[in-house]
C-alpha cells in the first residue's frame, strides 16, 4: 500500500489525477471491477510485455485486464 501511494503521490505531483487502491484476490477481475466503478479516463498498468503462450504461462495480469476492461487502457513496459 505504501509503495502504491508513493507512485500515486509522484503522479499527482506531475499534475495527474491518481489514486492508490490496494486490491486483494485475482487482479484481472479486481481491476476490471474497480475500473467499472470509478470510470477512469484511462486505466494505466505496468506490464512485462509478454504475449501469446508466455503471457498465459506467466499469468499475465495485463492480458486478463485487457479482456475485461471496456474503455481506454494504457499498458507501459517498466524499462
């Protein structure tokens, strides 16, 4: 929670509207449900950029969120 709040604080300092919301459970459906409730202008997620079978075997959160979220989604590779 502290790490997420630090990231959100940094984003707010850059003039963005950002909230830190620690979630429990499977992140794919949890993030999709949160996006449905909040209606963000854009949902941004960090991703390792895995695709295909690599994403399936690694349990890619990004691919599971993409399959569930309706609306703008920004996937960013951390490098």
